[in-house]
């Protein structure tokens, strides 16, 4: 994202540039892919950079994983989520096998009942002998089955408890993996999943809007006041966005100084109103050091808006909202622009241009 700079040499927002480059190349925004492109950006491994560049603009995940296995053997080590998932799968297998054993026991019990019935209806033995034999068979089988059933019930309860603990652990890992640590909003991974879900339902597609927002002149803020101040401003901006939207709005920090909002059950006019409400509140929010009196503001946003009905798929929707955002930047910043056909932005940029 291009913003105005100070006289100092700007410090590139590596995370934002790498993430943006990956997005432009259609690379899945998962940690192992990010590590590859981050190393290529730094240029610390020329051969790695060369091999990634040779893959072109649409590398497959298999090709990327092959390079990852070659240069980063740790890149495929299971994460906390994978470990919890594997444990949960193992526990589920144990439970299924237990239930199969129970089914087998019940089937055997049914066979015993059939045998007792045949003995009781047999005409080849005395009635007393038939009854005595049948009662003996049923008593023994019933006691055994009940004892086995009690043991299995206890085991099932224990397995279910263990699975619930692991499920909670898995949910926590997923929450952490999908949360931006600085702003506590959803991160790019969670945003991509949520945006893809819009096109799983005709209703969602017909009544969903996407806002893509970028803090104006943020690199100048970082260059002038330092990254710690910049981080505090990012957290505050995230809080302002979240506080001025409906509770069901999906809000994410998608990289660097960029935020995205998915709004469901909403009209185009309501989307534009929501974007302008955020901008207005943020522009009036003081950004001042209470101890030193230094004023970091004003802090403003440029926002691009696109309705899901205007796009063919999630990638197209994001790109069109991004085009509208660039139009807002070019029109003077601190404004909201709705995507319209005819807007243009160069989408064929090589990710290597970000190494500057």
C-alpha cells in the first residue's frame, strides 16, 4: 500500500508486503507459505528466491511444500492444532472400536436368546429340563452382558470426557491461530475462511458487503514516532472499527495497516454508512501521549467497499474492494469509495518488486 513518506528513508512493513505479494500470486496465506516468501523477501537465501520465482504466479501447494521441505525441515512439524487433532482422532477411533465391541456383545446375547427360545420350544426334552436349561443360559448371559455393559458405559464416559477436553484444547488453538495478537481481531487466515463462506449461500451472497480499509500515511507515523507507537495506534484503530459496527460484523486485521470488515444482511447504502461512521469516529479520536503531550494524530482511514453480488468469487470480491480502496487513496484519502466497473488497478505486479 502506497502512502506518503517523510524525508527519512521509510522502513518497509515487511509483513504487509509479503502478505500482499502472496495474495497477488494466489498463494494460500498459511504460516509455512509465509515463511518461504518472508525468507525470499529478505534475500538471505538466493537459491530459495530463485526457485520460488521460477514457479511463476500460480504455484501449487505441493510445489511450495516441496521447496519448504528442502530448505526448512521444521516447516512440516505438527503444530499444536495438528497434535490436538491427531489426539482427538485417536480417541474417536478408540470410542468407535468400543462401540463395535458393545455391538458384538449384544449380537452374541441375541444368539443366546435365540438358543434359549429354541430349547424352550423343543419337543424332544421334558418341560422341567427345558425350562431349567433355558433359565441357566439366560441368567449367565444376562449377568455377563450387564457386567460388560457397565464397564463399557464407564469407559465410554471416560473417553467422552477426554474427547471434550481435547476438543476444548483444539478450539483454543484454533482461536489463537485465527487471532491477530496485536489488535485481538481476526487475522488474515480467519478472514479468508470467512470470505469464502459468503459464496456458500445464495442468501449471503445477495446481502453481504466487504469493506477494506487502510490507515492513511501510516508509514510516516512509524518513521516519525517509532513502531511501538505505531502498534498502539493499530490496536486503537482496531478497537474503534470494532466498537462502531454491529456485533455480528466480522472484523479482521489483514496485514500491516490494513483492515477488512464483512457485513451480512446489509444493503449497499448501509455498507457505505457503516464505512463513513468508522471514518468519522476515527478522525475525531485523539491520538496523544498523555505523559509527554505529543500528538500523533490525526489518524484517518481510506475505505473501499464492494458488494458480494458484484463479484464472481471471494478473490474477485476482495480485489474489487481493494481497487475501490486504491481509488480512495488516489482521490485524496480519508474517504469511502464504492467499487464500480471501469475502475482499474495493476493486478499483475511481480511480488519481487516489494523487495525494496
